[in-house]
C-alpha cells in the first residue's frame, strides 16, 4: 500500500483517479483550493475510502502557498504526487495569461520544490493536447515526438511545465515522471458516483447536455466549413475512467522507468455533428442546433496516436465508445 498526494483531487479528472487509487487500496492526500473543485466530491471520496478501508486526507490549500504546502509534505510522507490542479479554460487564458502562468506554471514549480525537499520522487503530470496547438493535418494522428507550438497561454503554461519537469528529472537522478497529454475528456463514472460538476460550460459535450436538458434553449455548431467530411471539427474523445486508468498504469511504469510523455486518446475522432447526433440519440430529444461562425483558434482535427502508451504501459482502454461517454455524462448532468 502506498500513499499519494493528489492536487486537484476534488475536480473532474482528479476525483476519478482518486477513486481508482482507492480501489487499488492506496491512501490518499488531496490538496485542492476548491476554486473549481467541490467539497461534496471530497466527501463522496471520503465515504468511499472508508468502505475500502483506506485513509483519505484533505487539505484546502492553494499551491501558491508554498509554506503550507511544505507542511503537508512534512506531515504526510507520500510516495508520489499526481498533479491535476490547474486553470483550464483556453479562452480565459488568452484574456488573463498571467493567471495561467502563475496558477499553472508558477505553482507547479512550488510543488516540484516541495517534492525535491521531501524526496518524493514519483511525479505524474496532467498535460494536454493543447501543447500541439493547431497541428498540420499531415501530422494527424499526433505523435508525442511531433512539433509542439501551443496557440494559447493555457497550452504554453502546460508545455513550460513539461519542460521544467524534464529538467528537474535530468538534474535529480532519483526523480521520475510521467507526463500525460489528455485529448478531449468526457463521460462520468458508470456507477454514477462521480462526474463533471465544473461550472465551465464551454466544452461541446457539456453544452449539448445543458441543451438537451432544457438548461439552454439551443446550441451552436462553431463552423461547418472545415476541411473535414461533414465540415465540423473532429476531436479524439476519451472516457474519463480510461484516462484515470492511464494514471494507475503510469505509477506502475515508474517502478521500472525514468519517465516519459504519453498521449491519452483513442486514436480516432468524432466530429461536432457526430457528438450532437449521439447526444440526441441517447437523450431521445431532438434539441435545437444552429450554426455559427468558426470559434477562433479551433484546429480542424485533433487525434492522438496512442501507440506509445498502449505499447509501453500496456494501457487497455475499456470504454472506447462515444455512446457510453454521452450516456454517463447525461446521467450525471441530470443529478446536478
Ligand atoms: N463546439 C461547438 N459548439 C459548442 C462548443 C464547442 O461547435 O457549443 C466545438 C468547438 O468549436 C470545437 C469542438 O466543439 O470545434 C470541441 O470543442 P471543446 O471546447 O469541447 O474542446 P476543445 O477541443 O476546444 O478543447 C479540448 C480541451 C482543452 C484543450 C484542447 C486541446 O477541452 O482543455 O482540447 O486540444 F486545451
């Protein structure tokens, strides 16, 4: 049994990873400032930990407060860190870049300093497909070794972190890391325990959910003139529990390896129209959809080449299925 410190464990992806770590009988320490995470999620996870007879501690703490952060490290004696906590709204990052460079990059430096000071040598980092920016269609599916030119401060803040983590690993022989580049994460846990509660309503699936449940009168497709089969943008949607299992695999991977960067996607894409059709099908509601102009900065196609994680970590996704992503997300949204 190990103990892991999870930053952002009260958030969407972090909470799903905590759940799987609990199932694998690990003790957990969540550090979250609850700016976008929820106390309710922590309570749910605490109850779950009790049923599995593992310990779950929670610190409401901002990673900017390095003194308090170090007291957590001093007290808890963790074997590894999984770092989710971040600001994640691409458009906001364009308006307020310093928020992103301080919350995402500056705070990651604080966390890394604490890791080095307390000799915590396993570090898993949530990165993003946004590091690829607006990729040349010829480079799809995207490989980890491909060009990274982010087009938003959000993407840059994550790419800086990747570089910083790699430099720290180079300078410190014992420090090991996995960087996971998430593609479009979707869905909620099949048992209904967890889901995405974030108020952020810019993501396609979230907006489709709100529309089908009548929280919005209609939704818009942002551009139908892309060079894709139906003219709308294509993304690689990955089910949140499959993404969570990639983190568990990463911890195993670090038992034998120094580190690496891995794409997390299924290697196939769905268009905006595909997603909307699926949402209409699973909800049984033909909600109103209109078209509007392109959203600035949207690449036409973003699809992962996932062969590295499949081959090197033996990652086996279980729910490579847009229908399950939409159904579970809908079931969760109905409860909000
Ligand atoms: N879209 C619509 N209508 C909407 C909402 C979205 O047509 O109401 C379209 C977008 O324009 C885009 C596609 O649906 O073409 C997917 O958009 P999302 O906002 O759901 O997701 P993105 O692909 O823009 O963003 C995702 C992650 C980001 C990450 C980025 C990197 O959510 O965190 O991928 O590629 F930075």
